[in-house]
C-alpha cells in the first residue's frame, strides 16, 4: 500500500501530468483538497473509488482515512493543488506516515506561479533585469515566518517575488516593498489561476490595492512583483544563443569551448 501525494496544478485538469492522471485513475481511495482542487481534476478516479473532499477535515481525519485504507491494502491518491513541495502541508502528513511505516511517493505538479506566467505569456527571468524568483508568503493568521524571511530582506535583492497568501495584506506589502522597488514597480495579481473564472489584475505597487479591492478579491490569489513584469524591451539576448559565445554543443573553430548554459 502506498500513499501518493499528487500535485494537481493550479486548477486546470489539463495541467495534470500523465503520471498524476494515471495514479489517480488507479487508486481506490482519493483524498483531495476541494477548496483549491476542482472536482474535475479527480474525475478520473476509478468507478466506485472512495473520493473525499478534505477541506472540512482535520489532519487526524485524513490520517484515519489513510490508516483504514492501509488496513484494506488500498493505495491512496492524496491530491493537493499546485506542487506539493510548496505550501502543500505534506511534511506533517509524511511525518505520520513514517511513524506508522506507510510507504509514500510524491508526484510533482505545475505550481501556480508557473501557470500564471504562462497565462500572461511572460518570462519571469529576463537577462540583466531579473534572474531570480523568490517564492514566499506573508505571515497573518497562518504559520509564522522564520526570523530573517521578511519581505524587506527579499526586496533588497530586486528579484521577482511570488507572494502567496497575501491578498488581504496588500497595504503592508506595499509599505515594505515600495522603498526597494519604487511605487511604479509592476504587480500582477492572479485570482484562481487555472480555473474557468481566473482573473488577472495588473497594476503597480501604488495602485494594485485599490484595483483588487474594486474586484472584491479576498482569497485564492497569487501576487507577482518585480520589474520583469513590465513592458521590458531593452534587454540583452540570452548568452545561450549568442554566436560570439561558443560552447560544446555549438563549437567554433579555434575557440575555447564552454559548457552550455542549461535553459
């Protein structure tokens, strides 16, 4: 018996990996986070499978379902939104599985920031503009942040920020980021990315709070901040295709070869 932690992606059933769809279709038990994973994603569960929305359940409740499946010798598909490695709350589940000697496997999924960038037709790492992405969140009623992991510290890098669980704290986000990024820094808020009613609100650090308030968005949103999100045109081409920089996959006679940059 194995518990499969499956990344469902941001909501679009077509963004399920082939492996994720296959495993869900084979497991007699499917536990899915219904507040973030639409039922269509787990519609491929086999006929007669025990399919439960875990949104109203506690950790004890879900683990009890897993223990019962273990007694029956039945595999479990534990379906989470996005990719399980990012705010998937799987660490505490894995801790219990290890304590009970239950095997598990993690199947990655498309994270929300990647799906959002794709929907925007946007690269988040533009040469000489932004070469790093910081995935973080803000501390409100949820788990507190470790010391040092503050927006101000991250803002000092100038990197593209992907801020989770912060849509109700835009005033504080603006206060902390403006000194480093400036009031005119581009911001995009993605609401229910990958769902039929997805919405993208574009603005700047100075006006995004007003725009979000007008749309009455209070949850299920991802905030992207950084200069790479703007209409950047004057940037250097990637060295990957630069004819003056040969590498082992594109040699030039007499040139010193470098290993190619993976991209």
